[in-house]
C-alpha cells in the first residue's frame, strides 16, 4: 500500500516526506525522480506487549510514502494532470495533499500569497479535472464502439455510457467519486480507470514554527471544511517535525523538546501517519512471543485465513484455525495461559473477520 504526496510547488511536501519517513531526501524546488520511504505506524499497544514478552525485536506496521516530483508545467496552472505524473498518482492507493501555510520570503509561493485552504481547493479541482478528462476520452471510445456493435455488446456499451455520463455530471457538479452512490458492480467496472477523486485522501496543512499556536484553529477548520468520506486532515509544522525526526531523539527527549516549543500531546506527525493508515482502511492484528512482537497490517474485517497469509503463504494454505484473544483481555489477565484459563482465548475459523488489536496465533498443517 502506498500513499503519493502531492501539492503545489514550494509547499514543503518533501519536508513532510522526510518527517514521516525519518529520511533525508534533498529539499529542492523541482526534483526529477520520486522519493520513496516508509513510516512506522505509532502503536502504543506494542510498547505494552514488549514489556510483557521481552521479545528479541518489536516490529511496527508501516506505511509507504512516495514524494512525487512536481509536474513539469506546475500544478495549479495547467488545469489538468497528464502523462507520467498522472501515472504516478493512478498507481497510488491514496493521495496526500500538502498545502502551504508557512512564511518564507526566500521561497515565494506560486500564487504570490498564502492561503492553504485556497490551495487545497486548487488541488481538489486539479484531481477533478484529471478525472473529467479520463471520462471524456472513455466516452468518446464508447461512442465509437457503437459503430458495428450489436446485441449484447451494444447493451453493455449503453450501460457503460449511462454510468459514465452520470458520474461525469456529478463530478461537474462538485461531487467527487468517493462521495457518489455506486453499486459494487459499478465500482468494479470503474476500478480499472483509477480515478483520482475515488482514492482515499489525506490533507496536511504545513504550518510555520511561528504558527504553532494556530494549529488547533487550523485543524478545527479542516474538520468543518475539508474532512469527509474517506478524507482525513491534519495541520503540523513540517520543518519542526523533520528536524525532530532527523535528530533521532528518544521519546522522552522529543516530548521535552516539544514542550519547550509549546507543543503538547501527540505530535501532528504521528496523527498524520495514523490517519494515513486509517485512510487505506487498514487495521493491525498482533502476534506475540519471545522472538517477536509484531503488528501486521490487513484490510479491515479480512478473514482469518487471508490474514494468516500476511505472515506466510504456508499459514494461509494450511490454515486450521486461529487462537484469538483481544489486546484488552490479554492486558487484563497478563499471560496467554491465564487468558486461556479464563476462557477469553478463543478458537476462530477461516472466515472469522479479524479485528483491530486481535492477538492471533495460527494453527496450520502443510
């Protein structure tokens, strides 16, 4: 699963990328290749389980971020996304828009003024316009396909044309595909097009260090004006988060530094990564033992047999059953043996929908 980071030029998206992935990609105005990195998904449950089992290693779930190079013509000016840039975005599982709020006279804004919410609207318009262009091209091919078509083929083309016209009209009226009512069959028909407005979206306002006291107000406006179906939003100071990530401080030192800057509570960066994970409709099931405590990312409600395959294909192929206990119950009783004695370690079959925080041991035979 990968998330493509996009935004208008000079918005600080590479800074956000470096902060999330603890990377050191060069922050330049116009890169010529994508930066790729992974971020660990914050999960306090692993810290608790690490204390209980003292494993040789602890492994967090991860999210992959791709910092997409700027479009050659510059987004916000072309009223369209095409070519290799469009291909980058279509391959992504979700999109992350960075909108600039920070002041920096040495890095002028492309619009010559700062307004993060205007820039968010501009980016959303660009995504919409790209989808409309795809629809126009496909509708033209469908119209051409009617020539010489007959019977079942004509019926199929008629149904597709009606669907494409419907979603095109809704898009032109400002309703993104993620907000349109579509049947499962219609979603399957459209899936090959990789429409950009159907993808989960994360929006990040990149604030300056002199705006730390304004972040709560920014987030309140993001909640009211931006968040919606499969759209998550946060505000953070990318420069501060990048510097903290690259300093490699431990959790306590970082908390002290944040406090000295007047930033308390969970970092905006951690919330952004958690929101990214959620936007992809991912949850974590957990495995525990002396060798390893680990969070395994799966799609929400994935069946136990499929989830076992995330660990190893042999576990999926030879799946017999899963031994499952909730994280809360394991913490309550302290050990797996005690959880079994209390009857909260239960046996689940192949089609059990695995829940976030389930601790599962797979029994299999190959």
